[in-house]
C-alpha cells in the first residue's frame, strides 16, 4: 500500500468512457466518422426533433459482451436503458439515454501488473452503454457558443472500477490495461488525445489503517496517461494538505489544468446534479440469448494475458519481454511473424524491443507503419543465425534496410557485408596480425592477458568487421599458444 | 401534501422553467392539490409487485450497424432560431456538464 | 344525401363507382371548413392547395384503375403528427412556427393508401387536457352546443368530424384523449392496443401510454382507417411485431355468447341519472344481441388516477426537455445567458397545464421522492394491469360509461385541475394496461351526446369493432349529427 505524507493512503476509482468504433450511432443511422463538417452527421434523431424515437445498434451489444468477457464480468440479460436528465446545449433531448439498474456488464475484475512485478486485482463494478453528447465551440462567435451535434448519439461504454486503486501508478497501470483490452478487441481505438477514451478520477484520502472513506472529488479533463498520473497525484496532495490545515474536503467535480498541473472546482449550481434516472420508456429490455453470447465470444481474439502466458510457454520468453510484446495486439502479431520467419524467438524479441522500437519512436511511427516488415526483420535474423553476417554487421544492415526498404540479401550482397567464416582466411589474418604486432605478442606471452582483446580488435579491423568473432577467438587462442 | 417554497424553486430550476413571483402561490396550491391525489397509493400493498415500465412484455429489437442517414443539415436547420456556419448558436457556454 | 353526410365507407364506394370525384368531395369539405370552422376553431392549419392536388392525383388513379385502398378520402390529422414541410404545432406556442422536417409513419401509411389531407386539427397543448381549452390557438367548440367543450386532448379532430368537416380524423389517446372527445361529440373513437400504431413522428407526451387512433362516425369507418394506420414500424422500438388483422373480417358476425363484464367499482360510483340510464340501455341492447353480462371486479382500478398523474407527468417532464429554444421552436427574446435562454423560453413557450405537469413529473422523479412516487406508481400500474388480465379470463369485453357526464361549459373546469382530471377515470385504466378501448354513442341528454366504452384484451381490436358495429346496427345514436350553421 502506497503511503503519502507518512500517514495517508489514497482511495481511487476510475470511470473510463470508451467511444465504440461502430459505423453508425447508438440509436440512429447517422455516421460516426471523425472530422465531418458541423451538424452534417446529425440526423433528426440526433437533433431530438419532436416525435423521433431511438432504435438500438446491434454491434454495440457484441462489443459489450466481448468487453465483459475480457473484464471477467457477468453479462446481464435482460439489460435495460434509463434516462439521465439534465440540461445542456450539447444534450439535445435534455436527457441522456444511459443505463441505471442492470447494466449490460457487471461485477468483473482486472489483474494489473505493478512496477515491482507483482499483480493486483482491481474490481470492475460495471460497464454500461450510453450515448455521447455533442460539442460546444467557443471561439469566433462574439459572446455566443456554437453547438455541433455530430458527436451526439455516438455509442460509449462507461467502465467503472471499484475504489480499489491506491496510487497514481496503479491508476495508470489499470488505465493502460483497459486501453490494451479495448484495442485488442477492436471495439475502440482508445485515443485519449482525440477523446475516444476519457478518464475521470474519483479521489479521496484517509489515514492509514482507517476504515472510513474520506470525501471524494471527481477530476475530469485528463487526456493522457501522464496527465492522469499527475492529476491524481496533485489531488491527493491537495486533499492531504487541506485536511492537515484543518479544512474539510468538499464533494465536487474538479477540472484538471495540464499546464499548471492543478485542479480547480467546476462552476455548477448545487442540486443541479439530481439526474432523476428512470427506465427509458422508448426502449424495451434487451434480451441477450445464450446463442448470441456464445457466437460473439467465439469471435473473440486471444487477450493480452493469455497471449503473454503463451509467449512465455511457447517461445520461452521472459515474463517481462512477453508482457511488453503482448500488450499491443499489432506488436504481438509482428513478433510472431518475425519469429515464424527467423525461428529464433529470443533474437526476434530483442531486435523488436531494441533497434526496431528505437527507430519507430524516433520517427513517431506505429508498428503498422514500420519501414521494415516482419518478414524482412525475420530474414535479417535468419542471416545472423546462419552466420552470413555477424550481429554487429547486422545493425548496419538493419539501418540500410530501414532507409532503403531493400531486402536483406540484396543489401548484404551489394555492400559485401558477408561474414568471413572461411577458416583459412581467418587464419591468415590472425597470422598477419600476430606478425605485425611483435611487442604486444611479447607482452601477452609474458602474462598481459588483457591484450587478447587488442588482437581480436586488430583482426576485426583487418577483416573490416566481417570476421566471425567466435572463430577469430578460437583461432587466436590456438595461434597465441604456439 | 405540503410543498415548501424551497422545494418548488428547486423543481422549477431542475425543469428550467421560470416561475414569476405573482404566479408562485397559486401554482404551489395547485401542485399541492395534485400531490394530495397521490396519497391514495400509500394504502396499496406492493411489496412483492414488480414495477411495470412497459405495457408490452417484449424485448428490444436491434438494427444492423449501417449508416442510413445522409447529410440533411440544410433542411434540419431551416427552423433553427439561430445558426451560423452550420452551428446552432446559444449564449456563451461557460463550463461543462458531464 | 349530402356528400358530408355519407359515411367514410359510403364515400369510398361512391368514389369507386364514380358517383363523384375526390376533387368534388375535397372541395366540398374545404367549403364547409371555410364556412363553419371560424367559429368551431377545429383546424389550426388547412392545407387547401395540397389537398386539391392530392384529390386530383386520386381522381387520375381511379380513372386509370390504379386506385389505392383509401384513395381520395379527405381526412384530418391531429396536429401532434409530424407532417413534412407543414406546420406541426402540438397546440403550443413552443412549436407555433415549427414546420416538421419529416412525416410521421402514420401519416405516411395513410398517404400511401391515398388519403387526401385537409389539414391539422386543434388540440390541448402537448396533448395535456380534456377540453381543448389549453391550446395556444384558442379553444375548440363542441358542434352540438358551441358553449360547450368538445373534450380533449383531441378536441379539434372530434369537432371537425362531428361537424362533418372531414370524413374522419387521426387522433391520440394517452389517458382518454380519443375516447372522451368521442363521447362528448357523439363519435366513435378507437384507441388500439399499445404498440399497434407506430409512435414515430407522433410528438411524445407520455411514451408508455401514448397511442395513435381514430375519430370517425362509426365503428366500421374507424376500423377502415385504423387498419391503414397500423403495423410494425422498425423506427419505433415499442411497435408490435404482429401482422395487422383485417379489422372488418368479423364485423358482421353476431355477438351471441360474447361475454361482457361490468366492473363493479365503476358502477358503484355516484353518477348522474342520465349516465346511469343510457349505460343501462346500452347493456340491455347487448343482452338483446345475445351477449352474456357478468359482474366483474377490478379491485385496484381506483389507483388508476393517481398512478396516471404520476407516470404521465414523469415521462412528459423528460419528453418535453428538448423544447429549449436551441435547435427549433420558440426562443425567448435576447437571452442574456444560457440559463436565461432555458428559463424564459420554457416559461413563455409552455402554457400552465403543461408547466404544472412538467413540475409534478420532475418532483415525482426527484431524489428522495422517486421510490415513494414514481416507483410506487409503476408497481400500482402492474396491479391495475393484472386486474384486467384476471378479468379477461372470464369475459371477452369490459363495458362502462366513457365519461362521468356529458360535455361541460367552456371555462367551467379550467380553474380546477383535479376536476378536469376526473373526466378520465373510466378511460385511464386501459392506457395503463396497454389495452384497446372504443367509445361510441349510446344516448343523449339535453342535446349533448353520451358514450359507452368497451375495453378489449390485448390485440383484440377486431372484437371491439364487431361488438360496436353490432350495437350500431341495432341502434341509431351514432347516426345523429349536430346541426352545423
């Protein structure tokens, strides 16, 4: 348990809103494409014209069922919708269709990996479907705001954790885990910067050992993993400081300011948040037949945890390596393809996590946009394994592949980078080096063992790096004995 | 059933309906009369009874995930009180709700 | 016989036989509307030009033998149904400038069967009322006596059909808004099973109670129109996925052996003698027709009024939140900030009855009161519905007076909300249970009509039409028409 200021602990719950990647909206047939001109993807249902009615998109049910399975949760059937009532210009009906009792997913958990390698189980209270609101734009309208309802009606699933998170680091680990899952399931692209995944943090503090929960605040407007961590840290410290100064914590919603790294209360009226939930009369209870659930689950991909375990067992990778590679579905697929080609899981893992990652990060690329394909990387590794090139030379080849896009054999051929493995050639080089360096030879023979490295270096230089290091070592050893 | 002034003000705010001072007392009286009607429900025995949200005992149909609506912005904004650059204009929004 | 005196069925036959054209019929009604409706105020919008165009197209179809099932019949739509590019006001200042961008499914269904639309009828604001006195467009007068109300909320539809300004009209019923005006105006009004008629495009008042239906001069006429309106609509999730039966199939079959139940809780009420006697006479007629009369009990039926006045306002408080001056409809002048926009738009755009119901509904759903009011009402609703399920195990139909009395004078009850609500004591239970109900004329008192109501089991509209039609074959009440001057 993380302790703050020597005697405090933090109790954190996260509410994550995930925008589901459907073609059409939750309750209307308008498009959900990003970036359209204002109000060109808002049909009469999205505008809450008099007389319109909602009709449910079947795809969201499949997505919710898969998510429920990945969260080790129960799928509720029947599941019902409810109206959450409040007034805001980006909420055309004056109520949001959401779920109250019997959300589609309930009582799950997620095992997260902490920095020290241990795992912690965080309960997931529920995940429910609801519609997104529109957007308000504030510039350019002299004292007015412009409302764009394109986003209004886009399907969301809200994932609510139990208040079992106890530090900003744990919060980020949980958030990353959710992020990985939704991308794996292809139900969302989980882009926090674009708003397809949003995180609100409920934070309270209490003295270590206390059973009572402190008053909590809700912090919004955090749009990256880093900011989530910082915002929570700030809020914990702020609350501790307030209490220690003799003040009480007000239950309120706060907004995070990333530039100042502070949170401040939102300006809303009291009693403004009585949402008056009641069952949605325009929608009937949703029944999920067993056959539907079964068929949907059959379409589920292997999830990160399972994949990680398989990587450890099948490829003999370390837990750390397996974890990293399994976290992202595309990366995992890439790894397996490379290994399939190269037949060496260990080398494949190393190259992906090393050189390849470095290049991708440098150019801010995603694995899917890698300039070296999985097959090509696999072939490079094959050439190391079959001793065509040395590991050191391979790095040069890699760089040339990245910049030119050429195949590995083409580059080796063209640049003449083949390893020298011909024993007689190496022997002659070794002899030459020994002959050319009589002083060092004398010193070595009189006990300066360190000079062995000098001879290795000279042979490598002589061969322009192409001599097979293992063979050089062996032959040198023999020759020097003489 | 009595309705306090405070309660009525709160409800009016939740419903975003301004009630002018003059109408306040008579409205309060009318609402209290209607609330008296509700007393009748107290005598009903409903412990084991399931709430009825729909007269139909059916389940929700679904529709395929297809885009079926095209851009109708011009038509739908014809009757809008205030529009600019395709956006609905309202007095400046200061802070966000959920 | 004058054209407007013909029944819808007779008009349809006349058009098919070529005795007259739709253009003639439509012009005839339009003339009557301009002569008589100024006083009655049953129409908010008369769509003269498009009506004549539709009539012309209908005549052409008859000529080329391509007539549609209801081709050329002039009807009116209650102004609660969205009609594309035509003013759709819901009787409210809030929508007094609103031209709907689409048409309701019901409107489309009828148009594809060839009806001619004469215009949109007046109604109580947002369908809340029983006298058509809350309309922003002024009250509607009862054609039988212009000092009296036509009932509501479908007062305009009732008045225009009763005054023979249209063959029939569409209407809606949430707590009795078709059946009560039918009784007060001497008409036949049908509210079908919940889900029979699509609510898409029917401006919502109370979603789990609203149903579209018909006001006409006979059971037969109303059945013809209802069949065209009904059917599954994928745009309405609460729409029944059942085939629409031929409502007229058994209409001529004798009802011998049909069991009719009389709820003792209704008949124990203190009612005026003329209501008691006309209902009794109706029962005798049914006995003569061979029906079996049984006393039944609906033990929880007295909970209906409070249940209704919690659930309907609760649902409407949310349904009417969209009227905020942002995307369409009325907007207050010079709102100084967002809150002012909402508060004043809604204060000015809504009438008092609507505001009362929104406030009651908001209260019933608010924190601290939800369990005691809304949830309790939903449970009591189940009790009321269960009583009907039980009753229908032993009877086919349930009979009662439609209203506690004949029509009342304009202004008589408008200051007393509860008095007004009591108009619906006999009609509300069917809405709570989602069951079909029909009202038809069974008497007259001091020049004002009286109606009797039959409620049927779920999906049994055909049986209701049959029983009402047989009654109308044996009596003449429905043939009485007010003198329109």
